[in-house]
C-alpha cells in the first residue's frame, strides 16, 4: 500500500512537471509571437533612431540625386543643384560653428580629469603608447592613400568652387616651419580667425637707381591668412592647458567646473545638430550625386576609397598592434584577441568606444587577468585620448578629397594633414558622431573643400563603426 501511494505520488508529480513544462513552452511561444517580435523591432529602432534616419537619408539622397540627374533639363540644372544642397550647407555651417568650443572644452576636460600626480609611471607609459599608436595609424593611412591614390581618374566629384589650391612655390621646409609657427600662436584669440603662412609674390627687379630691369623674382613673406582657423595651435594650447590643470587639480577646480559646464552645454547643442543631420545629409548627397555623369565610375572610386580605409585598419589591427604586443610582452597575441571578442562585437554594434568601456573592462579583468588597478586607470584614459581608427580614417579622407579635386600636396602639407588628423582624433573621443564633426575641422585646417563630405557620408556610417580600434 505504501509502495502504491509512492508510485501514485510520483506519477502525480510527473504529470504536474509535464504540465508546467507545457505551460512554459506555450508562454515562450507567445512571447516570441509576431506581435512581440514586431514590438522588439520597434524598440530597437527607437533606441537607434538617429542611425536609422541617417541610413535612410543616405539611400534616399542617392535615389533623389540619380532622379534629378536624369530628369532635370541642362539649362536649369545649376539652380536645382544649389537648391538641393542648401539644407546641407546649413548643416555644415552649424558644425563649423560648434567646432571651436567643442574641441577646446572636450580636450581640456578630458586631459584635466586625469590625475597626473597619482597615475605615475603607468600613466606616463599609457599616454605615450596611445599617442604613438595614433601617430602610427595616421602615417599608415597617409602611406596607403598616397600609394593607392583612390581619388584620381574621375572629375565627376570636383567642386566648382571652394577648393583652395596649394601655392606651387611653397616648399616642404616652408610648410613645416608654418606648421611649427601655427602650433605656438602668438595670440590665441587671433588663432580662431586665421593663421600665419608663407606666401610668395613676384617683385620686379630694379637697378640701383630704381629702374625696372624687365625681370622679376619671387619674394618670400609671412602673412596672416583670414578665414582659416589655426586648429593645430588651438588644440596644442588646449592640450597644454588640460595637462597643467591635471597637475594642479585643487587650484584649477573652479575653472575646470566652468569648462566642464561649457563642454556639457556644447554637447547638448551638438546632439540637437545631429538630429538635424539626416535632413542635411539627405540633401547634401542628393545635390552631390545629381551632378555625376558616370555613376559606375564614381561608385568604383568610392569602393577603392573604402577599401583603402578598411585595408589600413586591418593592417593596423592585425599586424601593427599585435607586433607591439609581442615586442613588449613576449606572448602570443591570439589568445588576448580572442578574449577581447565580446568588447570588439559591442564596439561594432554600438558604434561607441565609451559605451563599450564596461564590456572592455570585464574582458580585460576577467578573461585576460589584468590587474584591476591598472585597467581601471588605463582604459578610461584610452577612451579619452586614443582613437587610432579615427586618425587613419581622417588622414585617408583628406588626401582622397585633395586627389579628387586635383590639389597637389607637397610632403610638408601631407605632414600637416597627418598631424591635424592625429590631434583631431585626440579631441574626438568624447564627441558624438566624431567622424562627421572632426572631418569638417580637419578639412578646414588644411584648406580643402568641406562640400566633399557629402560624398564620403554615403559610406561613413559603415566606416565609423569599423574604425573604433
């Protein structure tokens, strides 16, 4: 009898367990029904609404540009293109407007927040490593774009105006000297309006009595050029201020709070501008592609440009960085990379180094067994000043735009481009959609047309996610 009751109880428990499993499966099926999946998709779209709108603007602008190019009559074409580009021109003007307060406040607050006294040797090594890899990335990008030359061979991209051709008489030494002069401006206020540059002018040759000999010679002079912000000098000044404030945290605390407030307010302004950016991007791309005669050739050129950027990032990520790892640790980098896969996937999915930081810390501490005291200092510093992919991307983009517009840059001007891209990357870590904002800044610094950004925006959404390493 006892055995029978026991068997009955076991059967009852078994029936109850099967019933519970059936109900769980039914609930799980309901939770993954069409309605819940649709709600999940809507939720994801809301969370990434700006990215979705930007993506739609890119493809919508392409379609509208092709339609206009096929349908508009030649005699009214120029006016139609001007009208199409006008909303995009407003976007570029707004971005240029916030560059100065954004870069200055972002760089000072980022570097000023580092406690230089407490970081000691580890901090010095980390900063030196981050700066070195960023410079190496920019140099790699410049070498690749100079060798591959993706911007040559098609004149469809060329702007009718806005490009500033390099002075053919300016040599490399003059350019490097102008770069050093610009890094140390004599007036930081005037640096926001223009910069000094070496210019050559033809002067008539005369004899001792002042009579014209009928020949001329080039005379070198240093002139102040209005309308081109001395961005290198401003960034260097901001870096020095940030470092000094980090060395004297107590004395600089009141000023740091003011600059932090400016940075927060400017960030909010940038976010507002970014919500307008899909509209501006839509019309910029439509206006640019409306003037293209050979669409296939243009896409081939863009594909070559994208291949140059991706190739540079691949070389830097799979060759340069692992080589440095082997040199300094004498260990196999493959296990380390494998343990960092969750952080890499998160970086690609979120398109944000800052959002990836918690996952990065977890991978470093739990999977690669790095001391918590080291990781908790080094990783936030890296998120502040280290943007290897951005430096490479900006350098390639600038030379690509110069090649497209037929602007020949000498060695010194290429150096200026690489240095500007590096400094822009240092100040870009805390800036949302850094690729778009800093691209305007770098193009202004090297006197290249900012309208060409509209062409690069067609693939920027993808490259911006890839260039996070």
